[in-house]
C-alpha cells in the first residue's frame, strides 16, 4: 500500500496489518517491519526491494529485534510485527520451533539479525556510492536483550573465570523510555544510558557473485558494523553493487561499548530516519590533488566509510585484529591523501599525532578496526597543501619571469 506520510496515527492499525507503509514517490517514506518487509539473517542481491524511493528522499524504517524463544510473551510487550516475523520464520509467535527437533540455529536462517528492507534508490548504479545520513534512531519498545553464547565472544575460548565452559544465556532487559536509561537485571549490573542508540546493521546488497552472506560478519556491503560512532548525525558511504543499491537496516543497539565483548549489546527494536542519496561515480583525476569530500570518498573505496560531525572514519574487517587495524590505517591514509593532497608519508606522520584507532567489535567472526581522522586536522592539512601549491606556483611564475628577462637582455 502507498500513502504520503502525514497522519501516521490514523493509519497505524491498517499499516500493522499490512506489514508495510510505502510511498511511491515523495520526500519522506515509511516502512514498517513485518514478514514481507524484512529479511532474516542474511544479505543478498537476490532480496527483492520492498520500497522504491528517489535519490535524496528520507525513509523512516521500523525495525524489530529479539532472541527467538528467549522473550516470554506473558512477561514482555512483544510487538505484533516481531511475533509475525517469528511465526513465519520459526513456526511460533514466541520464536520457538515446535515442529523442529532439535531446533535449528536462527530458525534455519544464515544469521540471527532481522533487517528491514531492502529499499531501492532510483538512479543508483553499480560503481556509484550510496550516501546514507542517519537522521534519527529511537527505541520504540520498553525492553531489550543481552546474550552470552557458549564458546562465543571475546572470552568464549578463555579459561579466565571459566568462560570457556560457560553455558550461555539470555537476559531480557527493561528500558525506561522516559529517562532513556536501563537498569541491568543481572547481579550488580548497574544502570546504563540508552540516549545514544544506533543501528548495528546497515548496508547495501552485496556483489551478486557473493550469493547469500550471513548477517554475522561485516563486509564491503556493510552489514554487522556494530560501531557506536555510527549513530544519529553520522553519514555512511557504501559502494553500490546492484541497480538501486538495495539499502537495509536493523539490529538496533540501545547501548554498546567498543568491543561488544560478550557477543551482544543491549539489543532492541529501533525506528530511524535515513536520507538515501545516490552519488554518481566521478571521473577522478590522477596525481597529487585535493578533491572535494563528495568525490574523495570514491577514491580507493572498498569497505564502507563514514563521517561524524567531527571526524572522517575508515574501517576494515578481518579475523586478525592486527590485519584489520593495518587495513583501516591504509584506507585512512588513502582517503586523507585525496581529501588534502598530502603525500602518503605526510599523512602517515600526521596520523601518528592526531588520528585515533578504535575497536568497535571483536565478536562478529571478522573483527572491526576503525581509524577516525579529526576534520579540523584534515582541513588544516588541505589548507597547508593549498598554501604550498600556491607558493610553488608563484615561485614557478617568478622563475619564468626571470628567465624571460634574461633572454631579452641576451638578445639586446
């Protein structure tokens, strides 16, 4: 069904029954979660779009999250959308699998995450970049969950404190939507702030040749990024692999520390607004030259890149954290060079003094390393390059002028 977003309250009941609210054309669109508007556990170019929008439009996505079979329906307010997804994927509204013995991991899907989408962006072509502005991210249910999984996580194989023998387990965690805090239910858990939620999963369809990718690991398409820097106000850049890009998001995180050590954050259902803009691939010139930020993001782009209000952020993924960190730094230097015109050595030296490395997560099969480059430093590098280029040009002009005068004098 289609409508222009406006009187959301009047249409909500109908929308929930339909499983989606779409706008065929306009400025803002809305897409609710449901069995027909989500994909469970995997990323694939074969997933058909459930909504089409124009480049530059805003999409409001509703996402759902829960541990199948781990959220008692009589104790927690489980959204009907999540129940419907579980009923279709798992066989029961509570996410249990009564018709399977033993039950299958992730209800038979390649991963545990539920993503809303895909959204097709008209005009986006392979080789372009999809610019994703995260305009809002808001919890919409008063609970989340946290799980330790047997043999998984940063200490899943460690004998420290017996975590190598830990059987795992899930806690459902209350969230106070008024104070935006959560009092953790395990012994001496304390209270955490949930005022800066973000989507753990954001991305585009992967290269069709890759087939179906599990939602567990991040990659060039995005996916399980799990980076708390990518919250409201951030901008992400994804290389487009198929017509329309096919953007999806999910895996809401109410709170997460860098590392995400025990495998999960405070997972929850979020609704968020995204502006999706297709950036056509430019013809980049070679040579030492500073490019506009919109064009610079294309240069050597493999993994997603991002911006916050204060930083440019590169990222890389690998089983080895050392390799991921090296690749993130190499990407940061490549990006810094085209943003500023600086040489690789100059960028490397400045990185050692001013860039920050971080570890968003170490638990998704491929670990993530990020390098955050302060924009004020990048701008100063660009200004220094421009001054040096201007001075070199002026010196070259003066040299030519002197040579011309000398030639004239010799003729006389």
